[in-house]
């Protein structure tokens, strides 16, 4: 006997924490369904969606690297977020059977930073790639007094901000830019500091001391959970938000699309304990 299911697709996929998150929520809600991980290579994407369209039990999928920017032509509808961010991370079947796409990473960013009052404040984003675009889309509606982007490819950063309707100034990613001085929010939207990747440059860690009192540092990296960026920020008495907050926040929106009910967020502490054990 089959049951409704959703899944996460990517290449590789074994590392994904999405099955843990979604199956936890299914259990708490008593929904007779399941959430899987499915290894899909780039050349298999079209065949994957063609097959899932014919499966009545399939409710949708989350999309991770390297497929987020390749999905839109393979489905029926995408929303304005996809147009802005340039990537799809959630696909679900609508009531009319059409496959719809959105980007719930924006919800994840909101979950991580909207505890910080941003109207009239200064925000800094490190990076200009796909993850940064989710931050740009989020900040575009936050009424910040100023947004600065630190990027190794300034032209790329300017295009991305413009496409996300974000008014921002772009500065080179190097010491002495003054970007962090008085900043109320700093977002790392790069892989710097992630296990197996380059370390966060020392000048960033040093210049965090110039942030505004009570400022928030959000690092999208969640492996390790406590990055050097967050450790140094906490040492300066700044508030911190880690990548797990974003991961769970974006998953919550996707879960509602797949299974028609929002997860019970009062269990977040228990879920976080499972994810970090």
C-alpha cells in the first residue's frame, strides 16, 4: 500500500537533513506520509519530472545543488520569487495538477533575521551567488536605511541586487572597506567558513567589532553550526543566528505546500536537538 510522499533531489544528496526535518513534522502531525531523498543527476532531471507527473502519490520535492537554476523550464509555473532569485528550491503539485515552483530560501532568511528590526537600519551581505539572492529578495522589502554588498565580483553583485529589486551599494571584498562600521545586520551568504571550504578571512572577523551594539550576525553555513564568524560575533556581545534556523525556516514553507498543513513549530527545540546530535 502506497502513501503520499515528497522528497529532496540533488547530486549529491546523502548529506541532506531535509528527510529528518520533514519526517519529524509528519510524525508530530500524525500524517500518513513520508519524505525521501532521491539522487538525481543533471542529465536525469527531465526524466525525473516526467515520471513524477504520473505518480499520484508524489506531492513535490525540494531541490538542492546543483539543480536549483535548472528547474524552471521543466515545470509549469513559477512565482515572482523565482524570477527575482533566479532559482527554484521547492516544487509542488497544484490543485489543477500543474507543477509549481517557488524559492522558500527567502522564508528561511526571514526566519533568521526578522527578529532584528531592520527599518532604518544598516545591513551588510557577504556574497553575490544564489544564497545571497535570497537575502537580497528578503532585504528588498525590509526598509533598511542602507544595504552594502561585499563581493569578489562587483558586477555580478550589482546585477543580482537589481534583479531582486534591492537598492544596495557594492564594495570590494577586502579589508578596510568600512562596511561593518555601525552595521545592525551582517549576513554571510557564502560558503566561507564551511567545513571543507576556505576560512572566513581574518579581516572580516576583526572588523565585526565595529558593528552597532545589539547587532545580529547571521551565517547561512550550518556545517559546522558554530562557525568562526558566529563565535567571534558572540565574543563581541552581538546576537547570532545560524544556518540551521534558515534550513528549518525554508523547510516549514515547503512542508505546507507538500502536505497541506504547516508544521508545529513549538517542537523546534526538539527538532534542533535531533539535527545537532
